[in-house]
């Protein structure tokens, strides 16, 4: 009788443990409920990726913020991605806060619950979908090659055998190395022959290195929106021919989060679709890019 009682207690305890576990059997719960309970959503983004996201040097941290001390507030950040993230937070009824980890840590997944979502112009690829869950795309950008004006390069075929800079762990890096896993319809140009890949932490650092006088590469691969901003800021570069591929950019959540991400993913996806329908995304795109990049391109 004592043995049967012990088995029964073990079974009951086991049932409670399973009930407290997330979808992968880890202690967790619902991430959406936790975010609403704490009153803020922690979003990872790049602080050096204008006009998508960059530091607001004139912004002051609000005294009543709920953001953790090591996170940035919406007052301290600005850009298209920042505005999109802030609008998602508003629709959730919570404050939006920002974490700024390295890009390769974001795309690798296994975030260890350090932030909730990425709103950082991340291209959806098959490889990333193995570790990250994505909403519908909130906008689309053309990936382009830009070169220094003094390079003398005016056509794509002249890039053969040259060195180009890219951000590490980006789709630009994958494209240059022939490893881009996008649908064939989204890829317009194969990489130049015998090209040398020069990776830096972010692709914006490529432009900044050119500005500083670095000469070991003739140009860089990045979003057309970034190049437009670089040119507007006085960088002496030009785009080479047209786009090389199209980027479908979406909100991402780590599949290995210890809490159930199902409700959060579904809710954010619904908000993204609603923001397409009600014109919010188009308005923000025109504000930051002077163009509506929220419609899937045809090439």
C-alpha cells in the first residue's frame, strides 16, 4: 500500500511539472502573457543601421520607463524599424524597449531569453527558419552593390575579381559566397566571379570604413535604403546596375524560447497584416525612405 501511495505522489508531481512546461518540455508558460504582465517588450535591433534603426543622440531616457537599465527606450532610438517596433508595442499595450546584441547572435537563434523579438530588417531564409519563427513580411528592400566613385566601376561585369565588403552573418555575405537560400524568383543576379569577401561586424561599417579612407575593397553589398542614406550623408559611392536580390523582412522570435511563443507570434503577425491594411507601414516607409517599400516587388 505504501509503495502504491508513493507511485501516486510521483505521478501527481510529474503531472504538475508537465503542466508548467512550455511546448518543448522546458519550464515556461506563455511569452505574450509575460510581456503584458511586465509591461514592456524587449526588441533586438541594430543601433548602427540608419535609416532603419540608429541612436537618437538628442533623446532623453524617460524617468518613468519600464525598460531594464541595460536596454534603450524609444526616446533613445529612431528609424523605420524603431517606429515599427514601437507601433507593435503600442498595439500590445506595452512599452517598447531595445536590446542591441551583435547581428550574428540574433540570426543564430538560441537567444537564452535575453530579448523577446527581433525587429531589425531580418530577411526570411530557409536556414534562419530552422531556429527562428517569422511573422509575415512588414516590408521589402532591394539588395544592391555600391562602389566608390573613384573605382571607375560602372557595370556589374567589372566587379569580377574585386573585393567587396559585407556585414558578417547577413544575406549579403551569403549572396557573395553563393550560399543564399532565397526562392529563385527573388534572386536577380548571381555574385561576381572570383570576388573577395571582406566581412565586418555590420554592413554599415563598410560604408563608414570607406568614408574613413579604407582601400582594401572597392565597395559593399547592403540594402538599397542604406546606400541611399549613405549617399545623402555625403558618401562618394554609386550603385552598380540594379538590385541583385529582394529581401523579405519580418519580425522574428527565437523558437528555443523557454516560454510558449505561439500566441505572441500569432498576435504580432495579425498586427503586421493590420498595419499593411490600415496604411501604417506605408506611412512609416514614406517617412523614412521617401518611398513605399511595403509591397512585394516584381522584377
